[in-house]
C-alpha cells in the first residue's frame, strides 16, 4: 500500500476526474496496510483548507501507526504548490508529536497528468 505509484494509480482513478480538490488521509497499520481512508477536506479548483487536527483526528481514532496524505490537482499539473509544501511540513511535524508519522504526501493530477510523491522527491526530510 505504501508504494507511491500504486497509491497514485488507485487514487488517480478516483480523484483524477474531479473538478475540485479533495484531500484524503489514508490510515496505515504497523504492517503498512491500509486501515481506512478519510476525506479530510474538500475545496474548489484551487485548493482545500484543512488543519493538522482535521487529518489526525480520524487517523488516531482508527489506531493508525502511520499516515499517507493524498490529494488531487484539478489543473492537471501535479507540481506541489507552496501551500502543499507548507501543509506537508505541518502534517509531518504534527505526526512526529502524536506518534503517527506521515509516510508520504501524494498529489495526483487530473486528466492523466501523473503524480508527485513528496517522499520520493526527498521533501519530507528537507521541509
């Protein structure tokens, strides 16, 4: 489940055709299997507002050992915005505090525009 390309393929199918942003938190167990997924924000074409509490509340209730964040870019460009980077940093830091680490933040693009894994690009360790 934690392979970025598999996660991106699965959620790209589900989110790629949407004309608004949706942010999903995937709760991961100790064996790196999905425990559940939670829609933590829904927005417009250019963003969705959420806080670390919005992300971790359902993950902690699900007894998650880790978390993957996934959201779509309706524009078709999966490049992370400065807001995406800021959110990832906040979620990563909050995960350290509550003991539920952020494994990845994957952005899928509309219309088959691909994906970006912030973990694969080294962004989780350098934020």
